[in-house]
C-alpha cells in the first residue's frame, strides 16, 4: 500500500494559561503538522513542537524541514516498509527532531490505521491507564497553592512543580503545598537545569521528609559527570530530561556509575516514536524507570506519546498534560482523560479525527 500524497502546515494553538519555567515564559504554542494519505485514502497525521533551548531546533527550521520538496521522497513508498521509512526520515533530518517526530508519528498512524488496530496494540500493550501530572509553572507561594487547588478540583492527583530560580522559595513552595494539602497530591518537581550539585543536595535534604516523588533535571544538561557524583539515593530520584535527547545520550547516562534512576522521554527531543523506543530499550536493560513528558503539543503527538509509553513495561510515570491548556487544536479524539487518569482509545492508529 503506497503513500499517495503528503502535506504539511503550521498552526498557533494558543495557550489559555501562559506560564514561566526556569528559562522562558510560554504564551504561544506553534505546532507543525503532517498528513500522509495512502492509495486507499487512509490518512495518518503527525505533529511537532520544537524546543529551541533544549534541542537547538527553531520553529522556523522545523517548518522549513517539512516543506513539500523536503518530504516528497515518501510519496510512492510502501507504508508496509514502516521501519525503512522511519529510518530514512531519521537520516534525512538529523538536526530537526520535532520535524522528524511529526513525520514519524504520521507514518505510524497511517500504518496502524492500515492494519486497523490501535498503535499501542501494534507495539504490544503493557499497561492500560496511568495518572498524568499537571504542571504548575514558577509562581509565588500563594499562586502555587491556588493553582494546586484548581487542579485538585478538576480531579488531578499529581502535581509537577517547576522550580529552579530561587532555592529557598522553591523549598517553601513544597513545604506550603504539603501543609495545605497533606497527602492529597503526589508531588514531582522540575528544576529545568536551574540548580548546582550543591543546591540539588540542599533541596533534597530539606524536602525528603515531604515525600517528593522525583526530581527532574536539576543540573545543566551537559553536567552528566556531576550528576554521577551525587549521592546514590538522590540519583535514583533524578529524572534526566535535557541530558537525554538521543539513544547515545541514554548509553552515556547508564555507564557506571549510573547518573539517574529515571529517563524522561519526549518525542520532540528524540525525534519520534522509533527513536523513543530505542531509548526505552536501553532503559529496560538497565532497570531504569521511564517518565514520558512533552512540550506544549497538539493532541496528536500527546496521544502518540501515550501509546508508546503504554507499550513499555518499565513506564512508571507520565507527564502528558501538554494539550490540556491549548486554546484550540486541529483534531479531536485521541487519548481519554478522566479524573487525571489517561487511557488509550480502541480506535485504529492514534484514534484522532481532524476537525
């Protein structure tokens, strides 16, 4: 079954809740989209949202990579040669992981629609539901408590709190969350490379009685050697994010002494489903837990990440809230969310329909 046509476009999906993290404020959500059409009129859709600060890929370069003259090499190729097609995409766009992700996801969506099964069933479904965290950006204590209250009223039971600008205020925010809500929420924190090794140890020592579930990327991305020198009990709680872009990075992180006990995999960092599965395989061999994250993304790529996550036996955490505060989207359907818990639908492919 050959690919008949392929097209791409972009859209600003908007953000109903602009937020601040350690290195930027997010108030717009530009996504790139790809649609693949097969000879039998089956279509597959993919989307990408680059993070320039993390991967070096600007949105403009993502958009340019997906121009028709760059992606038309897929036209006329057989969707049943899926692994070869994703390999060619990986080779052709080495510096554009979000563009690769959009193409990669569209290929998987079209292929599993062709097979008439959900994407997760094609991989082999290992789990059926997990609660996602919802993210609180860098705010003062009162604003943090207010937003936590709102998420609790919406049924969410896991918070991921962005930290990394002021250590003492960071500690105070976690203390006050526990004082007000007790054990109502699971609390994860993400310092977005904002700490030194010394600050990481101080944060851990002053909050370990507060039962913080994990600490995402406290040190700069390139400071892997420093991460490896942290006490083991801290390293086991650390989720590598910006330090983990590729399977090669995963191999470096697991070299003794292991830098981290958790891998944060994002399709937009590694370049799509095919590369994410390679990272997941490395993690499985080394008993590293998986934590699936996202940028501010369309339902399309969030659903792709969820299906991939649920096919990996070592998936323990998901943080797939990237589409929840969009002002609009180009699709409906996809994942199912109820009281903060995410599940996959039983529709073929990703189970999304274009609006």
